């Protein structure tokens, strides 16, 4: 699984997110002045125009907001798993807080461990952290 395209984890702005994933904790950026969550993270709060933010743990539960099923042709690392699901999960903390991932059977399960046609908008899910290369990526299991 190390041939997967992996996100950059050494960016100063996203490093707390990836550190949380490695520790089994989903963390989101929250601006201190407005209390607004933000993903992807930003250096400045677009509402209050302040630069003060913190990284806070969130529940890691949410609802499938959107789902798609990739089919070949795909990048080689993903072709063997197709078809599989790709979901956009709306976190319980904020309806504007959405993360992309995959619904899987468990953190160690492959991308195609769940029948992609069984995943539906509105499904309740919770985060798990899949070891991929030297990272831990958020994925989702049914709640």
C-alpha cells in the first residue's frame, strides 16, 4: 500500500492534524475568536480576520454527505481495489466540516472491504485510522 498517493504531512498548518491521526485522534482547526471550525485549515479566520486558532479533538462521528465509486482506469496503486467507495463525511460538530475518505470494514481493511454499492448518503460513520506507509489516514467504519 505504499504506492498510494499520500498527502504532505510536514506542512506547518496541517501538522497537528496528522499528529492527531498518528495518535488515533481526529483533530480539527478551530478559530478562537469566532469558535468556527475550519477544514482544510487556514492561517486566518475568514469571519473575524484573526490569526488565532487551536487544534481540538472532535468526536470522529458523522454522516455520509456524498459518495462516489471510482472505476478503472485509475492510478496503478488503486486499480486493484476498484471498484471501491469514496465518501465525503459531514462531521457532527459542524455541518460545514467535511472530510474525504473511504468506508471500510476496519482500519486495517483494504479500500474495497465494503461493497461500494451498499454505501449511501445518510449512513452514520465513525473515524478509524489506517496505517498507510508511514502515515495514518482517516477512514470510516459504519457507526
